[in-house]
């Protein structure tokens, strides 16, 4: 077992590159479980955060502070009657949510959580991600069509038009980031690690390019990086059908859009796919512009001391969450009704604290003993933590947008997509190329 | 990375592709045909990956499965086909068509059978990791030189422009 | 266990270029039959996509065989062409359907309405 | 709008003139919005004829909430009918009661005492604020902004608490009686109302902060559902919808009732008659209501709260029409008395019903999403439309 661990931890390659099928399988399982848990957490966080934006409490009954609410929801959805309309196209109706789910989960095979913490590093990583995530629209379209009802059909038409339109601007923004990987500060047609002035499409390669150039692409060629990132950040909300671009499921207009006729488990698959896609596109944005797994301020606060400080963050986050939980325990009403909840919350806090202490222990242990495995674990943990931290910021932004903005109208959405985003992203791409060639 | 279980995946993917193709031309409902075509396209993308052509596979997924097929589905939904689905699906010339197809297949097979020795693996295999870069260089050129296909690439972009204009004009409300 | 399975699979015939060519030929023939026999224009267009894909598969297989990239580059051009063809074809189809309420090839037998 | 249209044949009445080839266009679609739909504010059914997403015509089918309030009025005594009117516009029940009581008072030739009038004004204006808050929340929700709904409901709750303390009911208050108010104000009433004024003013700013300059809100509401002043007058549209088109018509100023002439307030008007102007007008009206309440609660006189009214109300033979400015527009009551204890005929002129007529001309040529916005901006209450 230890050998197995060592065989993995000793490797600086991803399981896919190292052709290590067992580890690849374990990775796939970890990611699948992790994404599912993340979606559940996101569900809870969204409900609570949205509630607090809106001067209410959100779920409070199921578990302390509604912590078990996602599980209760999941159980409810699982045991709910699964209704298939009699006039629906049964097979397509049945397979549509699976396609959406498949598309949004397949993307995770190339998400680089760290330099070697990815299932595989594909040569065409970003292309693969964009392509596969664009398949999600098929699930939506099929669901809308198969329901054989007006509202889902309109929802499906809207979403296919919307996703195809925003994919264009999104793709161009991505291209300008890829272009930056090749513009290396080596002057005209300089030779870089990636060959003769050519960049890379590999997700890990993109982050490594940022590492080598000592700049997050967000800040490169200011403000071009910002603009490309902004376009991507807007387009990715439209791609995932979230507010303020949630027209395909606009409840006040189309009742529930493409999944109006869905219920129970199938409906929950759509939700799972939507949230998984949100996390996936956020991780694309993080990889392309926010330096992927790199910790903040690698230039400004450099040195091994700062490295240590930033690697402590992972444990400290859990400890902070544990402290919040314990504050919640203290503030629980002293009444026998709340005893179980108080104990549950305390247990949860304890769990968080234990994880936090474990993580801190690994970091400190590595610092003290300089053991190889501990060192590599610390490194991997820190990388994954910062990656997830950045993704979590995006997730919070999604909630924030939803609480703040009204919904766009369809023609306005299209106008923004084609008349604003597309020209701007084209312009950014061209200017990036020119600036890159001039400045190198 | 060395591929695993190549024959297995080859037969799986090609089986999927051919089954999808069969469904495309036999389904009564155009949506089902389109879905079968998507299966075929994705299977072919897999075959490209097995042929060490990852960039083409990516293009296949993005452009075909994500773009063209969505367009197809969109159009099929716009022209509601309930009536068409109830009608006769094959035209009166179907035996001729079938015959032509079968003879074409026979022709191919005989050519392959005769020329078996021609199709062997040869030539240096480019590393997969540089596939995209090499294609990029061929399309755009490198170090100030025009690539081999730069001119053709520009023409292709012109073709797309014309196609966009044509499609927009065609789809306009009243021509 | 896993490796044993791999061994079994490796015992099968190695996949060579001709395997791909046979698949491509099958798809091509299916496409041709579809174009020749179906009445629904949308399905005819989809059959054309099948044909183009068969061609692409051939190109990529040959590119692999010769070790060059020209086939792959050419297949990208074919994809571009397919996109243009689909856009224009479907545009015509929409315009036609709007005027005539039919998308059967048999009934599209006049040049002007 | 054919109010009495047979729902089965409703589609045949749909106006087809807007399309050149009514039966050939492949994109045309007929959609049934409602009666069970999250954005129709109750059980309104709108049949939409769409070209893609563009609205070619609409037809409202109403009557799903018809309870025959007017007919009930003929079978109840004047006093007994009073609670029924609360059930028409249930979000502005106090205004409904005020209109009815004043109409009967006019018929009886009775004047409510000044103190009663002040209390009436305070409660009615509070109710106007509550109604506008509910409108704002649901309207914003229809356009996709979730958060204002919770803000407005938080603040509306305080108004409902005042109502509950005053008369024991929160929604259908039955606050007024013919001849005045039944209840004297509770202890601390003035203080609570004043506190509420202090509390609400910054909160209205908060609503505005969320929406007034929000880009998406502007895009969704500007130039949407435009109705010209001439059209509005021709259709009999009243209330904020009329004022947003630039017509300065407010019954509180034009035909002052219940002591309104004593208060100093402005009539906010818009210019373009679009959804955004209606939004601004209603927001301004909330502020004006605060002004009125402040003046009323500061100047509330001592004295009786109920005029001398006979126990059994038997008005003289005759007919009377009286209208007040309800939150949604002109709320009029027409009562014919045959000298008995029961009205011979009661007819209500409900603002929602009349305003709903404007829906069709407001949404033609817009998109489905705008229909939702326009239904929201008309601020209809189906209880009042169907009665």
C-alpha cells in the first residue's frame, strides 16, 4: 500500500501521462465523488447565502443550520414519482439528462487541480473541455424536444441559441489566453519551451506558461487580459444558464423551461449537471486567467517562508470553518429541542477541526522532517487548495449575481452576445496578437 | 502515452459509428436520426484519437457535435415534422439506391482485397504531443514564413463568410 | 487481473490502416444509400455529413499511415466545408419550408415557386 | 379584450390582422399562459399568439376567480356587504372599504367625523404603500430579480402589524364602518406610525438602489409596454399607469374626498408611459404617501370616530357614484337604492379590470418575456378583475 502511494507520489506526471491506469481510475472516482459532494455543498451554500442576501434564514430545520438539507432534498428527489408524459418521446426523454450529466462530468478529466493532480493532461486539453462542455446543450435540446410541450420547447430553442452564441465569444476569449502562452517575452518569433513561438492547448501547459512568465494571464498586457477574462466570465454564466442569463429556465416566463416536465431523479440529474458545469467552467477560467493552482502573490511574496504560510491556508480554512461551527454551537438555544442539533453541529465542527489539524500537521511535519512523501503531499494539497479556493470564489459570485440582477430578455441577450461580446473579444484577440508581437 | 486495448476500442468505436450510421438512414423521426448521427460523430472522434490526431478529434467534437448538430436539431425543431414522420420515408427509387450503395461497397471491398499490401504502416510517426503545434504551423506558418496551407485557409474563411451570408439571407423572413 | 485482460485484448488482430478504411467505406456507403433513398431533406443532409465524415476518417487514417499531417489538415478543411454546407443547406430548407410546408425531396421538383 | 368570451372559442376571436400569411408561417405558435402560471399574478389566462417569441396578439380570459361580489351585494344589507368588498382587491382591502363606506355615506348624506377621516387617510395611505410594495416585489421577481421581493415583504409586514393591532386582521381588514371607523386607535398608534415612516424612508432608497439604475432593469423596462396618454385615456386606464403616461390625474386632487384637500402632496407623473416610468411613478407615490401620512398623523384631531348613523341603514331611494384613488387606480362604486335595507344594484368599477384592457396594445410586437413584465407593471389583482 505504501509502495503504491509512493509510486504515485514520486511521480511528477498525471496518471494519464504516466499510463498508470489504477491511479487514473482512483482519480476518476475521487473527482466524481468530489464533484457530487461539491454540488451538494454548493446547494446548501447557495440557499444559505441567497437567504442572507434576502434578509431571511434559509433552511434551518433539517440538521443544524440546515446542514442536512441537501441530503434530505436528495432523498426526496430519489423517492419521488418519476413522471414521463405519455406523449413524450420516451427514449429521448430518458436519455437527455444523462447526456447533460455525462458532458459536464467528462470535462473533469482534464481539469488540472495541480501539476500532477489531474486525471490526464491532454495535448488538446482546453479544446477538449470546450468541446465536451458544448455537448451539454444537446441534453437541454433533447429534453425540451422530448417533453412534447410548448414551454420546454421554447426553453430548449432559447438555450440552444444562447449556448451556441456565447460559445463563440467564449472561444475567442480562450484563444486570446492561449495566444498569451506563446507570447513569452522573447521578442519576435523567439523560441520558447513550447517550440517556435507556438503556445499550448494543454491545461497544465497553460498554467505552467503562467508560472514561467511569472504573471497570471489576468494581468498580462493590462487591460487585455482583464477584458478577455471578463468576456469569458460573462459568457460562462450564459453557458451554464445561470442568472442573469437563466432564460432557458426562466420560471416567470416559461414555468421551468426545458425541464418543466421532469420530476424526481431525472430532474435532479439536470440540477447536478448544471452545478457540475458551473464548477467546470469556473475551473477553466481559473486555469486560463487566474494561474490555476498557483498561490496568490507568487512574485511579490516569494520565498520559502511565504510558501509555508500559503501552504498553511488549507488547514487554517478548515480550522476557521470549525470555529464558525463552534460559534454556532455556542449560539444555539439552550433547550432540549435543540440538543440533537447542537450535538450534531459540534460533531461537524469537530470533524472540520480534525481535518484542519491533519492538514496543518502534514504541512508542519513536512517542514520538520523533510520527508519526501510529506513534502509532496504538502505541495499537492496546497496546489489543490488554491485551485479550489479560486473556483469557490467563482461559485460565490454565481450566487451573488443571482441575488442581484434581473433577467435579460432574449433579444437583449442575443444582442449582448453578438454585438458586444463578439466584437470585443475579436478586438481583444487581435490587439493581443499585435501587442504580443511588438512587446514580445 | 501508449494506448490500451487498441483492438477492443477500435471495434467498439467503429461498431458504434456504423450502428449510428445505420440508424441515421433508417429512423422515421428526424430527431432520432440526428441523435444517431451524434453518436456516429463522437465515435469517429474517438477513432481520430486512436489515429493520434487529437486536434482533429477536438475539432470534430466542437464543430460537428457541438455546432453543426445543434444547428440540425434547431432546424428540425423549427420545422415541426409530425406530418413528415407519418409519411412514407423512402422514395420510389429506393431499390436503385440500395443497389448502387451495395455495388459501391462491393467495389471498395474488392479494391481493399486486391490492394492489401499497399496499406501498411510506414513513415515516421510524429509524436502526439506536437500534433496541434504542427498543424498550426502548417496552417499559419512559422517564423515569418507562410505555411503550406495558409492560402487555402484564407480561402476557407472566405467560404465560411459566404456561407454565413447565404444562410442569413436564406433564413430571413421574406426573401 | 487488469493486465491479464490487456494481454487477451492484445492477442486480437492489430488494428491497421485497412481496418479504418473498411469502417470509412461502410459509413460512406451508408451515407450514399441515405442520400439516394430518403425523402426527408434533413436526413439527406445528415447523410451527406456521414459521407464527409467517412472521407475525413480516410484522410486521417492515411495521414497516420504516411506519418504526415497533410491528411489531418485537409480533414479540417473538410469540416469547414461541412459547416458551410450545413448552414446554407439548412437555410435553404427553412426558406423552403416557410413557403411550402414540406421538406420532402420528392415534392421539391420545381426550380421556382 | 372580450371579458365574456367563451373560453372554448377564445382562439377564434383572436385578431389575425397582424400577420400577412396567417396560416403558412412555420414559426407561429399559440401559447396558453395561465391560468396556472407563476407570472400571471393569480389565475389570469392569457392566450398568446406568437411568431417565434414575438407577440402578435393576446387575449385575456378572465373569470377564474369570479365570485359574484356585485350580485352578493344585492342580497346583503349595506352593513353586511362591507366585509365582502375587502375580498376584491385583497392587497388593498382598506381602500376598498373606504370607497364603499364613503359611497354609502354619500347615499345616506352622512359625513364621517374629522378624526375618522384622519385615521382613514393614515390607514389608506399605509395600505397604498403595502400594495405598492407587493407590486414591486412581484414585478421584480417576474423580471428575474429575486431579492426585492424579500425586502418589500419584510417592510410590508410592519404595515400589516399596524393593521392587525388596529382592527385585528392583516389582509382583509374591514377597518372602516359606514359613518366612520368602528375602533378608536390603539394606544401608541401615532408613535408606531411615525416610527414606521422613519423606518421606511431609507428602505425605499434601498429598493431603488437595487433597481433604479440597474442596467438590466433599465433594459428590461425602458420602452417596454408603452402606452400613450391618448390611448390610456381612451381605454379608461387610471392610476399610476395613466400618470406614467403623463396625465396628471389623481382623484385625491381632482375630486378630494376624506380630507385629502387638507394635505400637501404632489402627483408624480412620468413621460414615456413605459414600464420604467410606471415603476418610477409608483416609487414616488410611496414617498408621497409617506408625506401624507406624516401630515395626517401630526394633525390628527381629537373627537368622535363615528358619526351618528342609524342602526339599520335604509338609504333614501336614489343612486350614487363615488370613486376614490385606490393604489391601482380609480376605484368607483355605483349603488342604486330602492329604499330598502339592501342595495338594488351594486356596481364596482375596479381599476385592475379596466387597466387590464391595455395589456393587448401594450404587448403587441414585444416578446414573451415582456408580457410578463407588462402584466406585472399593470399591477392587477385577479380578485378585483373577476370580482
